[in-house]
C-alpha cells in the first residue's frame, strides 16, 4: 500500500522512513517537491498519490518564532492536519498525526492524562491544540501521538545543541524547574511502525495517546546526563556536568512561555498496544551512540 509521509526531512520523519519501509511503498515528498504552506499543492499530491495511509510528521516547531509568525505556525500545525483529516475521512483511510505536551497548561506535578484539560501557554501550543481538535472532529479514523521533548541523532534539538556547546564552553546555565521526559525520534517511529503493523493485521488502535519514555528529568538533568554519557563514549568535551549550573526558568526568559510540567502518563498506550515503553536514560545512550557513530563516519577519510 502507498504510505504518504509528510515532514520526512525532520527528526521524526527521518526515523519513520526507516521503520515504515517494510510496511508499504513510502512516498515522502521533500519541501522542494511539496510546498506544505499551499493548500492547493497539498490537495494535488493527495489526489495524485491516493495513499492508503497518511503519516503527518510535518510541523512548525519554532516555539519562539511562532509568537510573531502565527499565520505560518497555524498553517502547518492546524490547517494542514485539518486538510489531511478531511481527505482521510472522504477517502476512508487512516491518518497518523503527532502532537505536543505544549497543549497542556503546564502546572502541577501530576502526569497529564489524555483527557486532562488543555490550556496552552503559547502560540505554538495553541496551534498544536487546534490541529488536534480538527483531526478529532473530522470523522476520519485517526491516531494522534502527543509526545514531549523530542530529540534525535540528526536535526536541530537539545541533545545536539548540548554536544556542540560542550565542545565550546567551560560553563553553562540550564533551566531546572521544567520537568518532562526526553523522547527520541527513533522511539516515536518504532511505536508508529508497530501501530501501523497492528492496523494491517486488523488489530489497530485509534484515538489520542501519549507517547514518551518512562522517568522524568529537568532540562538541567538532561544536559548533565548528555555530558556524562558522551564523555564515557569517548567524546572530548570542555564542559563537565559539574560546570552546568541549574537556574530557574524565570532567569532564562523566552518569547514563548514554556510549561513547567511536561509529564505525560503513557498507561493507555502501553495497555492498548501491549507494550512496555523504556526509560529515558537508556534511550539517550542509544541516541548518543548513533549520533557519535555518524559523526565519526563523516570525518573518516575515504
């Protein structure tokens, strides 16, 4: 079957190309081939390809930039999912879409449930919530995965930024009062592939699910663990975990307000899909190993 993947050049999209390849014929237009900001261009591709499944990993991910570029953020995060869901409903095909912990108000300390009240703090969060609501109201068979703190061995993300700064700085301030679970793009793609396989067997799941590893940490804790594990893997750094200072979020102001509580309860996904999600720390080790291996290969003479 034809599987249309949008956003295939992003962190999650790249991993989806690897995990979904055994399950169908993947069609993954690049940004140069498909202007996602154009409803007409998207409609044309949908009519031409006639996919049996749409996997939408495309998104506006610039949280701070969304505050001043609201139209662009809502086009990718709200209007595009709505357009895809409408097509999926008419065509009678499933849609898989990805969302964010930023749809929640970010207060308290309890993990958010799928039915927790939403209350985004930023334009980015509001645009993601609007996309979720449009998909859920479309009548299409959908699967929405809400996740948190996505990172990977490729692309722009917190882990890769820390690795770069760890080679350039001898001191760093990182926020300690925002708590969540770092989620590797690889894990998101692996769970997606399992869900698609179950769909093909007639045992699929539908609806809204949280997808994140077990455990929790702060951005400060995440940074320190990145440096600690990178050093044990042989990376030469000018920065050690002891040189990373924990600061409150109010001392690191940003255009968009971040949630303090990004904890997500994943019990529903584990029960319905019959899986045990891993802890975030071993997943970081795997991602670091892949990242460092890729960098060594890129610098190896022919």
